[in-house]
C-alpha cells in the first residue's frame, strides 16, 4: 500500500461506513488536483457526497464548518496549502474557537485536509508547508501522517474526532510504500509521536515528509555503523513531546528535522521541549535542526535544488552530532 | 425593472452583426449632456445618475434591458456559442496602421505562447505555464487604451497581458526558464511577471489576489491626480472568490479609476462555468455594486478596445470604476500545451474546433486583407517574424545563466530598488 492509496482507502472507509461523512473541495472531480489520493471516489459515492466546488476556498471551508455543527462530518480538501490561506478565518477564528467560545457546547467536527504540493519550479505561492503556523492555534488539532498506514488511519481518526482537525499530507510521499495493515479506528486524542526505528546513537525527529528524510538518513547512517533512532511526531497539536524526550535521554543527541521554515517552526519546538525536560548532563552535544531556509520557495532550477533539505543534510547533521566529518556526496533525495 | 448596470455591445441573437450600434431601448431623456456627465454629489450614486451615466456611454451600444431583473443579466447567449461571431471584424473607421499594430500584437502573443509550449514539451521549462492562445484579443484591445503610466495587474495566465503592455520578450523567456535575466530575475517563473516600466505591475497565481491590489493602485492613481488608471485582469473562476465583491464595492464607493477585466473563457481548470455559477455572465456582480459593465466578444480586438476605451475614459475623467467582461476560450488546456479534451461538461474536440473558427487573429486578418490593408503573404510574414523573434528569445534564454545561490536570500526582505 502506498501513501496515496492509504489516503484513498481512508476516504473510502469513511464514506462507506459513516453516512454523515462527505468530502468537499476544489478538484475532486478532476484527475489532476489531488493526485491518486481520491481517484474515482465521486463515481463510487456520488457527486452529492464528493463535491467539487467553485473557486471559493473561504465559503467552502465555512460551509463545511457549518455542516459540522449540524451533525455532519465533512472533510474539506484544499489541494494546495497555499490556497487554503484564503480560508484561514474559518479555520483559525471559527472552527478552532467555537468549542471554547461556546463553553464547550459546540463541536465543529470538521476535518480540513491540506496538501503540501511543492517542487517543480512552482514558486513561492505554490510550495508552502504551513503546519507550524497552524500548530500554533489552540483548539485546532494538527495531524501530519508520514506513512501509508497513518495516512489512512489518521484520516479516519481525524474525521471521527469531535474537534476540528487539520490533516496535512505531502505529495512527495504519495509513492512511498508501507506494509499492508488492517484499518483501525484510532482515537485521535490518544495518538502522538511514535518511534519508527530504534537506535542508540542519535535521535532524529521529524513529521510528514521530514520523517521520511529521517528514515532514509537512518539507513545511510546504519551503513556507517551508526544507530539512529527515528521519532515521527504524527500529531503536532496538541504537541506531546514525551517520546522525543525519552529518546534523547537515551541517545544524548538530537537532530530535529522539518520541511517548513526555521523561525517559530516545529524543529525549534522540538528542541525547546528537549531543552526544558532533558537533564543537561544527558546531552552529549548541542541539538541541531535541519529546516527550510527562511526564504520563500524559488522557481529557478538551481535555487530549488539548494532550497529543500535532503537526506544528505540530515546525515551530515547526525554525523556532526557524533563529531564526525560530513559524508561524501550522496544522491539528492527526490 | 431594467438592469441599469449591464451593457452589451453585441446583440444576443446568433449570427448577429457585431457592433451594429442598434439601441434596444431609446436613450432616456437624461441620456446625454451635462447632467449625465456630472458626477453625482458625494459618494452616493442614485439609480437615475447611474442610468444617465450609462446612457451617456451608450453611443454604439445597446442596453440589455428586457432580460435583466433583480437576479442579474441574461446568459451570454451567442457570445458563448462558438458558432456565432466567426465573420471578419467590422473595421470601418479604423486606420490600417492601428489595425496592423493590433494584429501584430496578437500574432506576437500567439507565437510566444506556442514557443513557450514547445519549451514545456521539450522539458526545458518545468514551471507551470498557462497559455492564452485564443484569448489574444483581450489584452491587445485593453492595452490599446493604456500607456506606461497606467497600472496593469494579472494572474496565472498573463504572458499576453505583459506583452501587450510592451513587456520585454527576452526577459519573458528568461523568466519562464528561471534565469537571472528574467523580468523577475528568475525568482518567479511564468506566473510572476513584472515590468513596471511598461505599466505592467505584476502577476501572481493566487486566483483573484491582484484584484484588490489593482484597486489599491487605483487609489494611489486617484491620490496622484494625474489621470492614470489601474487594470485588474482575472478569470471567470476568480469571480467566485469573495475578494472580487469586496473590491468592486470599495472601488465603486470610493470612485476609483480601475477597470475590472474578466476574461471569461467559460472554464476554471477542469470545471465548466455551468458547474460553478448559476449564470455564465459575471457582469451581474458589477451590476450589484453599481459599476458600469460591458460584455463583449473577447475574440474581437476592436470590440474590446472600444469597450475598454469607453470605460477607461470614464475612469480617467474621475467617474469611477468599470467592468469589462470579454468572452473567449483558451485553445490549450488549463496548464501547458495539452488540449484538455474531455474535461468538464462541455470541452470536447468539437467544441475546441468550433472555437478555433472564432479565431481573433484570423478575423481581424481577414477583414484587413478584404479591405486591401494587407495581403495573406503579409500576415504570413508577420507570423514568421514573430515566431523567429520568439525562437531567438528562447535560444538566448536557454543559454543565459541561472541566478547565483545568494539570490535565495537577496530579495526576501524588500529594499528600496536601485
Ligand atoms: C486561491 C486559489 N485557488 C485555487 C487556485 C488553483 N487555480 C489556479 S488557476 C485556477 C482556475 C482559474 O480559473 P479562471 O479564473 O477562470 O482563469 P483561467 O484559468 O480560465 O484563465 C485555479 C482554480 C489558485 N491558484 N489560487
Ligand atoms: Mg476561466
């Protein structure tokens, strides 16, 4: 099962099992917008439940919030996270706050699915990964699956959760395979970071695509006799750093990886959590972070190649933690 | 009640003669003269003021009264039917030199788009490229009324808007290829064009984003008091974003010199307008905000030029914004040189073939050859020249250097240019 298939299976399970679930967003009847992640769901479940929309992000999202207050479980799809910014009021001011503002009596059980769709020289308004930005918002659960089974099961958990959830997937992961597994209905409230690979030399922490970078880097490091532990955050808000803290206590070294920008980003949050909780004597070196540079995405081929963090960057950061020289040039990550 | 905000200069009947000047309704008594042209006191525009102002614009146009009601205007009718408006343009009253410039402008845009499409096919261009072949008459007609002191803004499909303002061809190709010599120094690609020296103040691919920016440029123009106007180009899809309505309301209330140009090509990516809106004409939104609107055949450069000229003239004279809906069709698909057959409800090989018969280039060219302004050979050589210029620009851009690595950080925070 690959990641895109995992997402599609999640939708299929939800639409089949729960009549109150529907999907709405731009491009749902198109072969292009959402990659292979929703292929033919409109044909399978009808265009009344898989709804393509006008170019109206704000109204579409607001409509989903409204329907969620009235008993439905909508999933709003934003095929590109950059365009979702037009809907920010409904996500940040409305969905995230109604429960709190109404004394817990309102539950906007809406799932907003944002797709990170970057690369391909698309430039500054077609490339953004804004998970850290949204993770800043109390009341909005933020979920970033890194594996195919999580892509499916965390989508299901998001939709079944009574709180608004921002579910973020990344098209660079769509082809990634993970072993087949049966569908499980998880309780999102109980989900959090998870160790995907055990190791004792250095802790690599990521979420979404950054987790994939960490896993690849761990493979490379293993060939060099270095045991990296990989922690996948999975849920960015509410942020539960327990697994990260336990891991760093064990390895004494931390590389936080994020495919968003550095300033006020998730990588900084990870390091802060470790700095607060891990006894200084446990740390064998200063934690490091690998992120996007604090610049909007370029379009130019050469600049784009320099812009995105690679497996090599993570490997070298891990080597530096161990006081080792950078690895000879590795092939660039996809 | 007649709809006071909607003007069409094309009769809605199929095979109609464009630009007949046949009024469907006799101009009202208040139609012409000083009363009509006097801006109303304060910011309020009464319905009679509006009618008067519109009648004063009428001349060759007719008022689309009978079909209009509180919900808005009629459907586009023949304007959206590719079997209509195929004849050579009526060029009576237009001089050969001006027409040759407009024809040349359209040919240049088309050959450029075709050359860019080839670069996509060859894999040299990777960034998304939205081609506007078939829609060339709109920017050429609009820019006919503009100069470098005006402020034009576009969107994702804006090569033509840039070129019609006189944007540099070499810089366009370099930009699309992400080269340092590009109009945005290779930092933006096809969807981020910038040539303020020509009056082209920027295009970006967030749908609808430059509509309020153009309103702001119009506010600045009004404050400057030098008679400049702003132009916002956007598509029928962008009319579905709330920001259009906020912008129309503001521009109308503040009487800002901005022309809203909706290039209605009946599609937003894969979706037919019939799947997205209850009416296929977007001019109803202008009506709702008391902005004078004209709906024209967007494949008739002269109809576009006339309508834009009239609305821009009003804006320059301090009488506020205008809305031009130009109906057209893109020959290529949403992005890249693929034809996108069989997307949406309607778009099919037959529909595409039919629209190619409403070719804005051919219709002007045929009228000019019929009158003896040009020969077919002249048109062929105009085309060959434009293709050669595009090929040259492509070659130069391919050979040009990429930006240096530091460019990633050089422009993040704005510094005063120079
Ligand atoms: C805010 C936003 N939403 C969605 C998109 C994706 N998108 C790009 S172009 C387009 C269609 C726009 O249609 P229209 O405005 O009619 O312009 P056309 O492509 O027909 O020229 C869409 C939906 C976007 N770029 N920005
Ligand atoms: Mg369109």
